[in-house]
């Protein structure tokens, strides 16, 4: 059965970004696998910051939306369609000022949608997307994984968990600005881990 994979890249440096390089290695490892790959670059094709007008379009009955509201709602609907039809969500993410790129946050703002990907209950929010998994490909200039300064990984895990994706693995290439030897070793380890993941999960 063909596995559907959604690959999101988010580096400001495009193909020259280290996280994009990890994404390229992931794609190469998929060669001859029975997969359908959907690729989205949220920097090359960015979404604007979410505003009240767009959020209101979601809350309006589709039959009653104006033409402008339909266009606004389509931003979220298109992003949601990618996620809903995918089995594996892969996020290639650089670390900018201890957080995620704002372009990726804008994408998440369209995907984390009450009533569509999660619902509120008396016991808290419950994700509505079941049977999916996630992979984080994280590129960082320093070394943060496992420390209190790594606020990025928990943030991404929480957002994916909100919509029902709790099975999330992370692969790191860290210390990329800490000298050529450290960089080379980090990239080699990350590339090896990517191949291992593909062998196990794809």
C-alpha cells in the first residue's frame, strides 16, 4: 500500500539551508520506495500571518461565505487537505532564535483548526487526525537537544499532538556553526539516522 508523505521545508535560505539539506537526504533515501510525496516550501510559497478576517471565514457556514471569505478559507482548506491525506508528516526545521520560522507558524495556524483537526471537550482538546505519524528534521547552529533551551522540539510535538499526531520522532543535526569537524560529524550522523528511519518506517 502506497504511503503518503507530506514534506514541509521552512528554511529562509532555500536549497542552501541546512534543514533543506536534511530534507533532500530524506527524499534521496526514499528512492524506489512505494510512496507518494507531497512537498511544500512555506518560505518560497508563504502564507500571510493569520488575522481575524480569515479566522472568521472558517466560522462562517460555507454556503453563506462571500467570495472573499471563500478565498480566505481556501488557504486553510488547502493546507488541511495536505495533512489529512498524508500518513507521515515530515517537518524540516531550522532553529531561529530558539523557535520555528514564522512562516512555519503561519502554516500551523491554518492546520490547527478547532472543529476540523481537533475539538474541545470537558477534559481538554482532542485531536481528530488518527493513524498518522511525524518526523522532525532539525538543523541547528548550536547544541540544544535535550536541554531546557530546546523549546522548539516540545512546541512542535505539542502542536502535532493537538491534532492527534503523537507518534513523532526527531533527528537532529546540531553544532553546525561550531567548526567544520563538528559540522561534518553532525551531518553524517543525521544522514545515517534518516536512512535508518526510512528503512524502519517507510
